[in-house]
């Protein structure tokens, strides 16, 4: 009959599903540029701004992460100014590279469609963590590990340049948090166990690995040493976490909640079931499976050693799981499993995983389309993004207010975790401490840090004193002022409350400060 539609062949449905997922990924990627900062974004961006303005993290600003964690934010500010969308664009660039690497390398081990599935599932599952946790250091650690390890999976003969590249990107991850250097054990084992290689070739591979790994620490360490900031880097990045922050460990219940919230999820369970498909023929794929198993195990070790079990701590564990799932999907769907139901079951699991990973990115894209494009109500759009007491709409409104009521050289000090306000207002901080945690959390450095903050604020009183949320976002920062009598007195004597945005209070400097 003329005009009658033809049924879509069954073998075409996976390709159509992949095409739809790819289109959704592009839509979400564009929509993600509008996502707001969480409080960590504001803190890291403010510390990264020190690089841009000729200063140094740890010396002119304060946060515990490694020196490489701030460089993407510095790059975004250098290219686009103090915006929220700039870092999202940099993040998209990183994930475009990582996604292509997964597609190419996994596709070489399986098929191109399965490589595309692995790339899309990995990216969308990271994106499913939401606005508060994405476009941040752990996400870039994950992309670094993808670029470091996936070339090792398919290599029949390991090349020196592959080892050098692995060392370089693992070192970049280690300069975010030092325990990520333990991932270097994987390429080291690959070098030591290189098949058909003599000891000279293995030594050459290990030397290439070491050389690649030495470059990032040498460059960054040398830069800080030349600028006189190496002691502060060691103090804040290494000693403070060991002596103070890690002592505030989460309990067993928090650990179990973190495991359930991160691993007992539909995409992860589907991926784990698919990965089991590699077991019947594991000897033929022992090398990639061993690398993926070690990658996953070390990632879990890094989660446990941090003792916090935060959502983003799990990011490095997801790529090896989805890549192993891709290998299992290939084994099951190719018919080599010996059971005619296995291919259909494998495709169903892959489809369920992909749909589940796409749910939250689809919601974020739909929210943007509705509030920003249809209703043209940006304030309502950003009001939908809050976490604990942190409200992105209030942060942005406070930043706009300060920018409108100050000159570019006027200082702004933040008591709390609301560095987003000062960063988006593009106003300098007269004190070293980007947020209140080092001044509020008990520990061996608190007294010295408080003395330094008092001297800096008394010497250069900020025009605005911002009191927002506590370092963990569970209370108002003003609740902890009573524990810091000097700061409470400094605020009471020299400032008056001028404006509030939700829990964010803006205090304006009186005519004449009295230190």
C-alpha cells in the first residue's frame, strides 16, 4: 500500500538509540553552559584567580586541593573572565577529548557502536551527578585517567610514548590530590610485564613512564619555588589535611550511605552485570581486564582513604566499570556466549543503563528550555539549583548587588563558604582565607591562621563583609562567629547590616573602622 510505513528492523534499534543518546548529549552539553556554581566552584575559582592576577594559591588564597586543581579555572578566567559558563566550556573540552579516546580505544577492542556506548554512558553518568559536583577537579582527574589508561588496553606492544603519556596524565591527577599518584602502579606493572620484551626494553618503558610523570611536578614545583610559595603549598595542601581535615572523618553510616548512593544505582548495576560477560573468555582479554580491575580497585582505595565518600570522590571508579561493561556487551551480543537469549539480555541492560544515565541531564536541559527560553525567567531557573543552605540564585543576586555598590578595587571578605559572591562580583579579598573553614575548624593551624586573618583585615578593612553558610553548608556561618571573638568584635564595631539575600548577609563598612 502506498504510504504504508515499514517496521524498523530489530537490528536498527540499537543504532537509533545510540543516535538519540548522542543527540541528547549534545543538547545537554549546550545546556550545561548555563549551570551555576556550587560553593566548591566558587572557592576553587577564587583560588585559581590568584594565578591570573599574579599571585599564588596557598599564599594569596586558601584551599587544600593540589596546585593543578585550580589551573582549569584559571584558564577559564583568563579566556572568558570571572564567569560561570567559562569553566563549563573548559570542562566540555576535557570530556570531548576523553570521550573520543574511549570511543576510539574501546571501539578498537569491540565495535564502533559499543565504543560510542561506553563513551556516552561514562560522560552522561558523570553528568548525572548534577550541577554541584561536575566541572570540578575530580571530573578532570577522571578524564586524565581515561587518557592515561585506555591506550594501554589495546596495545599489543607497549610503546615508550604510551608510557610517557600515562605518566604525565597520572601526575596531573596526583597534583590534584597526592594519593592519585598510586594509579602509577598500573603502567609500572604494564612496563614490568611487557610481553616479549627484554630487560632493556622494559627499563626503557619504565624510564619513559618516570620521565612523563616527572614533568608536571617539576614545572609546578619549580614555579612555586621560584615565587617563594613552596612552603605554603606544603603546609596547606599536605600538612593541613593530614593534621586537621582528615581527622574530621565520617562514620560508618556515612560510608554505607556513600556506597549505596554511588554504587547501588541502576547504571552501575547494569554495567556490573554486563562486565560479567567477560568471564567466560577472560584469558583472551586478560590484559585489558587486569588493567580495568586495578583501575577500579585503586579508585575505590582513593575513595576510602579520603574518609568522606562524597559523590565526586567516586568519579574515577566509573570509567573502568563502563569500559568493562562494553567488553562484556561485545562478548554477549556477538553470539559467542552460546545462548541465544544472551545478546537480547545484554542489549536490554545496555539500553537501560543508557536511559538511566540520561535522565538527570535530560531534566537539566528541559529546565533550561522551560525557564530560560520559554518563560524567560532566569531567576526562577537558578532558584531551582540549591544544595543544603546554598542557593545559587541568592549567591548571584548578592554578587550583582556588591558589584553595583562598589568600585573594582574595593575589598570583599567572605565569612562562610560563599566565595561565589566575591568571585562573580570580581572584587579582591584583603585576607588570605577564601572561605571560613581554616578559621573555624579546630586544629593546630587555627590560632596562627586567625592571627593572620586579623592582621590582614585590620590593615585593609573590606568594604563588604559577607556572612553566608558554614563550611559544610548545614548552618549559617554567623553561628560560628561567637567562637572567634576577634572576628565577631571586628564585625560589630565596624560594619552595619545593609542587605540580605536568603541566608547571605551583606555588611557595609562604616565611616571609620576601629581594628
